[in-house]
C-alpha cells in the first residue's frame, strides 16, 4: 500500500514538473518572438523623441541686478 502511494506521488511530481517545464519553454519561445516583432515595429514606426525638460530662458546677471535694485526702490 505504501509503495503504491509513493509511486502515485512520484507520478504526480513528474507530471507537475513536466507541465511547468513545458509552460516555461513556451513562454521563453513566445517572448523571443515578441522581442523580434517589437524590434521590427520600432524600425518601421520609430518612437517620437520629445524633450522632457522645457527650455527655460535664464536672465543674465545684469537683469537680476536691475530687478533687485527696482525691488529696493519700490519699498
């Protein structure tokens, strides 16, 4: 009786390992194909490059001094 349970347990174990191995193999194969497809699509439709940082005008030193003097005279 114990030997039968051990044999059934090993059968279920091997079947589970086989299912997981098959799933992971299919997943790796699918990811490789998707990587090639996305690479091809990036060549056909290149992503648009936009600047994330807006260009900010900086005031030169003379303008900053003039603003400071105007603020003092405004008081």
